C-alpha cells in the first residue's frame, strides 16, 4: 500500500549555490515536473529523516516534492523499474545495484543490524543463532534479508512480506529470531516481555539516496546534493528533528565536492 503527499519546496540548502539544475538533470531527476520521493514508512529512521531531505532536494532543483509512502521495501523496489518514483532512501546493498544507483551514504550506524530472539532463547550472539536448523525471519528484499543470506553459514533466512509478518514468525515459533536494526528491534522487544536483542550484530547500517538506473545525470546531481547536505548541517538537522541523535550519525564525506558538469552543483 502506498499514499502520496505533494509539497511545494520553499527552502534551499544553506551554502548551496542558487542556480538550478540544467534541463538534462531536471529531465532525469523529475521527469513528471515534480520530484517523487518514495518514503519507506516501515522503517522509522527512513520515515523520519527522508521527507525533510527530499523536500530540500526538490527545493534545490526548483520543483515540487511529492512524497509517496510505501509500507514494504520489496514493493517499493519493484516500483523503481516501473517509473513510479524518482528518488528514495534505502540501505546500500550490492544486490540493489541492478535496480538503482546510489548517492554516497548520508546516514551511518556501526553494528546496527542484529537479531531479536524470543523469550526463553539461549542465544546470546550471532554464532549461537547461526546453527543448523535455526531460522531467522527478515523482510523479503530488505537489507537484513540480503546480508543474512550472504553471511549465514548454517542457519537459514525465513523471508516475510513485511515487518509485522517477520516479527510474528519469530513470536509464533516459526523462526528463532527476527532481524532488523536495533532501533526497530528495541520497540518490538517492548511488546514481547522476555525477548531481547543479541549482544553483537551482523552488519552496520549505511543509508543513501537511490535513483532508478539509467539516470546518470540525476544520480550525479543527487550525490553532490548529499555531500553539501552533510557539510551544511542539513543531514544533522534531519537526525535531530527526528529524535534520532545517538541512534544514527552523519556519514563522513565520500570525496571532495566538485563543480558538476550538469550545472547547479
């Protein structure tokens, strides 16, 4: 399920040049005349930070922002190939590169992806859960599912269609754990007394803007926007306004910012 909200961007990034994108960039970035920002509402970190940054990007490009909300990452990524949206924010993962191109990460969190285990579980670390016959629930197409599928040696991943279903699989005994980021898992644990997070993790979190493939001018423009947003404090403000200070941090600069051959940045 998805919903849409159209917003006319009014603010510009502090410190950004006032010139807008070239016609080539605008045609790739916002081919419908508005920037369609896909927002994954099932992930509160993405849900709370992406709208503000998406509006800033739209304002920078001189187009309205249209927020399109998705409750499941698999549906959102499937829509990338259908031209349903122009930019989104997801975790960087090599399996997604056939569908989208990534800007540099703007949000990082070390050791952030782990597993919630049910009441009575003896598992304390990932090595305890990575055993023959064990199953870890994760959302199909989510970074947790893709990373675990590549890294688990003995346990298997039980793919679910959404976060509620993944949690229910663990709660109902169909899986011995539920994988997600620590922020989301702490909230889930509060609803199931006796459940707890593992002491270690299986990956860090690196969130980035993504653009559907075959839009090279657009992704280059977004990449430079991200680097300027990190330098100007816009990303930190999004973190603070979302109440996420201490959970995630601004990703370091990927490279020195250079003038764009496409204009505007």
